[in-house]
C-alpha cells in the first residue's frame, strides 16, 4: 500500500496564480515540465488557456486580475479582494505542496505571505521591479517568498545582496524564438506584400491600454503615411473585443490610414514588420528577440503616474534598455509620448546602420537569456517540494 509520503511525491498538489497573458505563457511551460516529473500532479489556482491546457483548474477568471495602474486597481478593488479571499481560503483548506505566484506581485505576494506563515512553500516567478522602485518592498518579499525566479540576470544579484534565495532562469521566449526571424516567411504566412515597408502597431492587450495608446499610435501612423504614402501598417489584436475597440478608434482618428488588423499572431506580425511602435511590457522583449527596430511608448492613468514618477528609480522602463543598461531603443512616457516624437524616432530607428547595430546587440541579449527557463524553474519547484514542511512532515 502506497504511503502518504509516496502519494505526495507522485501526485503533489501545486498551486499557481498568473495574472495575465504573459504569466499564462510562463506558467504553461513550467507546468509542462512539472508534469514530466509528476504525471499525476494536480494544479489549481488562476491561469489562462495555456495553463489550463496543462491541466490547471482555474478557480477565478484570469482576466479579472489583468489590471495595471494604481487608479485602475482601485476601480476593481472589491472584485480583486473577493477573488483573493476565495483563493486563500481554498489553498489553506487544500494545503498545496507549493504555491507559485507568477508576476502580479501586489495580488500574489499577500497570498504567498499567508500561505508561508502556515508552513506552505512559496515561489515568486518574475521578480517584482524592486530594484527599480519601492526598494523597501524587499522586506515584504522576504516575509512572503521562499524563492524568487528571476528573468533578468541583474535581479538575482539584488536578491543575493538581501539574502533571499533566487535563481536566474532566463526567459522561455528566448528559448522558443529562433535567433533569426524570417521576415519574408512571416509576410507569406500573413499574406502581406513582400516589398512594401510595413510598420507594426501594438498598443497593448488590455482595454485601458488601447484606450490610452490607440489614438496616439494611429495619429502617429497617419503622420508617417502622409510622408510615406506607400507604407502599410498592421496591428495584431489579441481578441475580437480588442479588434472592435481598435476599429472604432481607426474610424475616429485615422479613417484614411492604410492599415490591416490581424487576428492574434502577434509574433508573426512583428516578424513581418520592418519596424514597430509598441507599448511597454513583455511585447518589447518579444520584439527584441525577433530583432526588429522599435519605439516604445506608455501612458498611465494620471493618478497612477503621479505616484509612480515619485518612486521609480531605474534609468529605463523598456526591457531591451534595462537588459542592455543603455538606450538601445527610444522610449517615451506620458507627456513625452507625442505624435511628433514617436514618428521622428521611428524613422530614425529604420536607418540601415541603426538596424545593423540593433541586430547585433539584440542577438547578444537573446543568447544571454537562453537558459532553458522552463526546465530550471520546474527544477527549483521540485526541490522546494522535496524540502517543504508538508513533505518533510510525511517522512
């Protein structure tokens, strides 16, 4: 008869919470590796379609957690608190072998703290930007988390200085995206013209982001088209709802724009483009790995920006610049994100000499991030399960 310890080893209960699509991608790769180690593992928590395809039972809709900015969170506070209460109650009742919070630190860390206090091993995947702003948060992170999985190499150095266990795992996108992205093949896949200069517009995946950045991106594209009538603009949309929202903005702000909306396939659309105008976030990392020139812009809700600008300490906010520790790509926030600034910067990015420099730098950064992230992150979790108080108590 199988002992309780053997059951725990062969079929652990693993809790995971991802707050948005980028976290769903990270979580899915890690869960796939964990299932190789534990074929009968049970996964509960919050995730999107990719994590659910790996067997996760999502207790609340992931999209309910996909909120950015302080003011935006306040508007959804009741829903967020209700979900968090349910998740904590469920996990304290079920007592998972390990809890993994993926990004969304303001949502996940309070959950992790309560679970850790009850003897449950906790991991946080994607370091909070504690090195960039609100550095005092390190105390709270140490109280909530047993181990941090870092996407960026300098993040581990920060945690080492503060005596918190951390592992640099790289990024699974660097493992899955080829070092060379074939522009002509991508255009063929999307039925786009071979010779036309194509600019990709990626104003974000959230309703609020598109509302703030959509008009700016479209007006910038309109100005560029007036100077370059033969240019074609493309915009991959994550869902039919966001496509409808963006279509309404096109009708209002740039009805004459030569633009084609694409259903999903953002990575292929970026590969098909000569240059990109995009929002901040994981999409800038994808653009860097695909080796395309880019201009990054972001606009926060006014209240969020007033608070953030007083606390933010890093020199840059876009991932390519943070990784390189230099201004490889132009980035504009808030009042600096204007049509003239974006249009001028994009034209400069398309200069052949600049493109050659970027391709070299981006390739170096790509290779630095190729660490087999899914396997390394899963190995850390397996080790924590073996060392967890729940597991040890069964010995």
